[in-house]
C-alpha cells in the first residue's frame, strides 16, 4: 500500500524521499487547502461536464471557458486561487524532498516550478458511471489508460469515488482508496530524471525517484471527478538521460532533449508507449 505523509510531521522530508523511491506515489494529509474551495470547484466542473458537447467545444475555444460555458463568474477566480495554492504546495513538497535528499540549495527542485516560464497545467477529469463495469470480468472498464505523468510532480484531488489504481514494481495493480480531503501525489518522468535537472551528482548516490504507472477504472454506480495539477519545468529546460540506465563511466544511450521535446513526444504517443526509446541515440 502507498505511504501516507503528514505534511506537518517533522519526519516528512525522509518520508517523502522513501515514498518517492519505493512507489513514486503517496497520499498527503494535513495540507491547508480548503475542502470548501475544492468542493465548489468540483460542483462547477460537474456543471461544465453536463453541458452538451457543442457547448463544451465552443467554450474550449473561447478566451474565457467559464464565461462561455455560462458557469459562475466566481469560478475563474476560484480556479486561480486553487492553482496558486496547489503550486505553492507543490513547491513546498519539492523543497521538503530536496531537504530529505540533502540537496543544496533547498530550492534546487522547486525552482523549476517557480520559474515564471514553468509549464503548469490543471486538468479536470470526469468519469460518468459505467454500468458495464459490473459485468466485466477484468473488474472494470478503463476510464484513463495506464501511463506515467511526464511532468515533475502531479497533485491529484478527487471526489470520494473509487477508480484510481497504481502499479508497484511487482506488477499488480493496487486500487487507491479515495479520500476527498487529502491529496495524492505522484512523481513524474521529469523528476525521475532529476539528476540532470539539478546538475547535482550527489543525488545519484542518494537514490532515485520513480515515476509511477497509474490508471483509472470507471465505477459502475458513481461518477468520479478529479482535478490534477501538473507541475512542469520551463519548456526550454534541459531534461537528460535516466541515470539508472547507465553504468558508471558509461556513455549515455540517450541524446539530450528539452522538456518541450519530451512533452510533445509524450502527448503525441500512446499512453503506454515507452517514450524514452524515441530519444535513444541511433
Ligand atoms: O483522474 C484521475 O484520477 C487520474 C487521471 C490521471 O492520471 C491524469 O490525468 O494524468
Ligand atoms: Fe496521470
């Protein structure tokens, strides 16, 4: 099962490091982001998702999605409030991780998100109930296929509907019990490649973080709504080879690439594809 990290615990830095090394995924409790804010945003998201498709398409192309979709005007400012708060939380976590890794300076990781050109995304997902999943022998219909997140860090909040599963290294999918008042955090591919991002060889010896494979199965009776904050580096930031693929002194199998290139490849490929193969030196 995944680790539960209490943000207020004095041992949070060490707990974060071991959670990121073992599974690359943990539940975070005792954060200060208001449940009320998250529930209000969830209500607006549900209203948006229940609009007819043509209206959602039109809203997507409009300068203000909320206004075009006829959603509450406060929704835009609430969204901005949420994004600011969750970005701050992401940076706090990255600083605690740096502390746990003994990295100097403390902002070695968080500066990637603090940069004014950092690539931040908030995604809202809606999985309507899918009755077929009751009859399905595989235990559910896929709502979001298996993948790793390409960014540095992802911070997920969902309603209390089951569906999220993570894949530990022993290869068996584990359902994650939902908890609408906590966050679920996962290591992204770019954090797995962290030594390159920090230019800090000491991290190589301190262990590596894992970007965890995860997926969502639909629920037969209840709809699931999730909001995920993806913290990515600036587009021009250099992302480099996975150190665990190299022996000491061995030349990298991969050519250097930027976050922009990696992101473009990640979103153009199928979810399960091994994107790194595309960056192998030929
Ligand atoms: O909706 C969820 O619970 C997870 C979705 C997800 O993994 C993603 O959007 O990257
Ligand atoms: Fe994901």
